[in-house]
């Protein structure tokens, strides 16, 4: 199990003034030095945070795993094929959303993914992960497409208002994860995770591979420093001594 840090919000802060800092590439270095095993970024159509030049610089500088989140548009597929990340995570994207609101609608997307998206990325030797809700039918569709991984959308679990609701969502995640894992898919997780809800998740699903966290870490880092925050989460996820 390994921590991947999403650095989109570093770019959001930079773009607020557009003066070149804070630099998401420098932030990625701090995260890796503090124990992160890799870096996640989402290159959106509107370039609201990460920009094309960031992607190319990150490819050159990140030492660990690079997870390129993107919508499955022809433009993004082309950029991804040029960058050659370690993993391409396909996510839904709407211009008006503040953040990704849920998993891919696999029933609607299956035929297009089967005919256009998956063959293209496989031809360019890019590993594929699908960002999906913990729904059995969507996991089965991911299995049928022959992708390497799924990333389970943990937002509903993270936003549960009561203990019973959280337990219900955790049970859904466990069931989906076990189905994917038993079928040979790498199981990742992300969205809304923080220092409070992550321990329960990783204890319940010990075979999680990549845990992607961004917003909660950047918020905590405002008060405690990016290196300290990432080190604390890496210690929690990797099970390493804090000495």
C-alpha cells in the first residue's frame, strides 16, 4: 500500500495570482522527500489548475509513480501517450463541478471505452485505471475491458454523516474491492480521504495498492507544513515507524 499525493491544489493557488509560485513541481519534490511514493495530477480541459507545461516538467522530475488523471477525450489521450505516465486514471469531468463528483458511468461509456479509449492507451503501452463507484456492475465492466486497475471513489464514504452510513459505504467499498482484487485488478482508492477516515479504510481493505489524497493534505499543510503533513500520512499508510 502506498501514498500518492495529488498536487492539483498547489497549482490552483499558483494560478490565483499567476506569478509562478507555489510551483507544483517543487511541491511534488517535497512530497516525495517526505515519503510519498508518487504524484497524482488531473489535467483538466479548462486547465483550471495543472497546465500542460506542469505535466511535462513533472514527468522529468518525479522519481516515483506518476498517475495522470484525465477525461477520455482525444486531446487528453494524445497528451497522455506523449507523456507516458506510469498510470492513466480515467475520470469523469464536467466544467461546472468544483471537484470530481463520482465515478465513471460505465454502462454509458463501455462501448466507447472498448472501441476507442482502451485500445489507444494499450497500443501506447500506458497502464489504465478506471475511477469507479463501488458498484458491482461497474467493476465487472472494468474487468471485461481488461484494464489494469480500478480506483474506488471514496467520496460517499468520506462524506457520510453518521456512523451507520459510513459503515454502509465501507461495506460497499469492501465488496467492490474484493471483486476487483479476486479478478486480478489492482485496487486503488481516492477522494475525500483524510487523517480521520483513512485508517478505517486501509484496515478494512488491506490489499489496497495506491491511496490518492490531495485536498486534505494541502489544507493540513497550511498549518503544519507540507513535508510534515505528507510524512505523517505516509507513516499512517505505509505502516512505517515514525522515528
